[in-house]
């Protein structure tokens, strides 16, 4: 788990050393969430604002399919639309696999895929996750040299623009925000140019687990806007290897 301020370069270099883990090409948004045989629709950014009555969706509203313009603000939490809780909540069991399906994702915006959980206190209808060290990263793929496509986002694109996470088997029952994020690094060598594409899905976990999430990182707060050197070094080295 993470307890200190994360620089973007440290995130990537740490993963590299460990060996773990439709308007514009590359831009996109979460389209739906699949659990077992059930599909739960996400906010349709170009359609839903014009539908009356507002449809039931299972993730926080987003403004468009572009990146968060300023990732030092509350927009980094769940994207640029005020972190407004959704109407629906996805039922899952601890240990379930959750498939996160994008409308599309191109290969020009390479970088990590990261997934966080935060406990909704007291519930997801009133929780936004914008303050406190409430976010715990439980899944990621940054730069993994064991993969034919070493960047997480390129691997996501190759699969057909989806990512699958497993809810921790021992997680205590309750309501949580599942924050799924792609980080595009193609222009991250300059300050504030890293491109974050976060989404937050409301889930209700059932089961007999007892594990409570520890304090970890704050969003906003986890990403350092002045970190450009580490990002540029890792990304450019990969570009040289790719040819």
C-alpha cells in the first residue's frame, strides 16, 4: 500500500524495477461494468445529459472523454463533473472478477492502468472520496517487460479495450468506490501534461471477509505535478526499444 506522496516517475520506475504489475484517438471513457453474467451501464457522456428522466448509471458522471485538465484538483478523484454519486450500485461478492469495459482506447496514449478502492463512509450516496488518505491501490500494470506490450494501457487496448480486476477475497462487506484509471504518458515530459482518465464505479461488496482498507493515499494529493524527469526517462527509453 502507499502512504507517501507519489511522483509519477516513481510509480513507473518502481513497477519497472519490480517487473510487476471517439473524438480524439486514444481518448475514451468507461462504457460498462460486467460482473459474472450481469452488465451495468456507465455514464454515456455524449448522450445521457440530454435524456429525461436521467438514466440509472453505475459510475460517477464525467464531463467528456478527455483527460483531467488539472490533476491537482478534486477532478482527479472521479473525473471532471463534480464527483457526483451515481444512482446505481453494482452488487459484487468479495473475490469476484469485475470487467471494466471502455468505449474504445487507442495505442497512442501509452502508460499505466491503475485500480483503487475507497470505503464509502457512511455510504456511496453521500461519499465523494475527495479528502483524506482513503484510496488504496489494489491492482496495476505500469511497465512490465514480461509482456509483449509492456505498457498497461496498450495491453488493455489489445484485449479489446477492457480490464479485469478481482475484488480482494477477504474484503469486509460494505459500499466502496472502485476507481479505475488510465494514465497517458505520451506528452508527460512537460509539467501538468500527464493525461489521467479516471472513473469511479459504486460497488456493494457482500461476503464474510473482515479486512478493512488501511489509510493509504489521497486523491487529490497522490500525484506530483512537478515530476516530469522520471516519466520522460522511462517513456522515451521504451520508445527507443520499440523503434
